[in-house]
C-alpha cells in the first residue's frame, strides 16, 4: 500500500496572504492531487499544522482551504488521517480545542487524532502521535516507551535537528527514546532531514526566504518496505535576481505571483535601475524587495548577517545573539528568544 505523507500546510500563512494562498493552491491542483490520481493513491497521512494561526482563522482562508483542499480530497475518495500539530491547537496545555475538530470533524474521508492512538494501515501497525502537551504527556511517553509498533507518525520537537535550513534546534525531546522504532516520520520542522530512523519531512512549499533553495515537496511511503520516496515541488515563490547594471537579470522565468529579491551588485546610473524595476513590475503581480549591496553597515554585529537571511526575523535574532561578547549561556538565551518569537507569531 502506498501512503502520501504531507505536513505543515499552514493555511493562512503570512497573515492570510492571498499570494501565498494562490501558491499553496497551485501545489494541490497542479502537483499533489494529480500525482495521487495518476498513481492510484487514496490514503493520506497529514502530520500536523494544517492551519497557521493557533487562535483564529480568517473566513477567506477557511473558504480557500475547504474549496481547494478538503472538498477535492473528498471528491477523489481520499482517506486522510490527520494529527493535531501545535499550530492547530488553541491552548498550550491541551489539544482538546483544535482547528481540525472545528473545521473538518465528521467530514467524510477525514480521521482526526487529537491524542496518541494506535492505528493500522494495510497491516502496518503505527502510533499516531499528535503534539505533546501537558495533558497528554504522560500517556504519550508511556506509549512511546512501550515500543509495541514499528512505525510512528508524529509532530515532534526534537533536539539536534534543523528547524529551518541552517537553524539547529537547541532544546526539545531527546530522540534516543525513539531508537527502537523502525521509522519515525514527523512534521513540525520545515527543513527536510533524516538521522538514523527519524525523518523530518519538511514543508511542501516555501513560506519564508529561509526556504529559498531548500528542497520542497511531499513523500510517498510504501507500507510493505517502508521505502520513502520524495516527490519534489518544482514551483517556487521566492526568486533572487542580481542586478549589476551591465547585464540585465534573466527574466525567462515567469515572475508573476512571486516574491522577488533584487540584489543590486553594481549601480552608477539610478535612472537605469529605476527603468529596470519598472520593467520588472510592469503587468506582473510581484512583491519586490531591493537589497543594495552598496549600503555600508558600520555596526560589526549587523554587517555579518547574510543577505539571504534578511527577511527571516528569527535568523537575524539568532545571528545577533551569537555575535554578542557576553558572559551568558548563549544556547539558553537563544532558546528564550526563540520561544518569545514563537509567542509573538501565535498572537498575530
């Protein structure tokens, strides 16, 4: 049996951005659903964070998600098992009130896991492990330690894995408690990576500039062999162009609906640059950010921040904290800053 694995869909990302909703929609319409149909796959497991905001969802996002993900899944006859992620649940100490229950409960074809449970897929025995909170922690740890099934599907925060490209998680659960399992497939971190038997599947699409040039897509799992096949998503939303005045950047790629970072390497004629920017924006639904490398950052803590990370707030904070010459535990400080950033994101 083949199962499609997806996770961290984050419907409503970037402040319910229509540009990102369109981008997500293209993934499902042009890549995900056609692939399942072509390969006769009717079982899907979603590893948490269906939605982006813990506290609310806009009518527009709910409408788009229903029309472009939920209803097509039902019309195709897909059977979707979905576990609660940390962005899906309203409170931090319980998964009882969650977006999955309010938005898709009792819909044909969808099974929700708010608490750890055992499940079987074509003979493959698994542990469905949603976000671990204080209410379900004891039960979760007990079922993990029992090691009574070969496979775990989860939404885990494990130490020692990359959350995003180049950004290592310094705190969280110890992965050694899963060492006796054949395979653990988990969502939560947006960068795709594997260590031994643990596989962070990463997101299906880009969400911030830190995802630029990071492989995105979904996975197919063979329940008999546990072979995991990556299906790439070739469509990107972030495009980086370099302007050096002598040669115009290559605009062969369709830039419509994209977010463009134009890095100015050489500029002596402001009017020529303005003309190129107008050409880029003409009749294109683009979001443009211009980064002028001629800017002279005098502060040593700032000048070492890489340009490609300029739009990722958490990365800026982490780099700045690492650059400070202070007598404190930097790992603990970065962990606290990371938690504060997450809190702020969830209050949007």
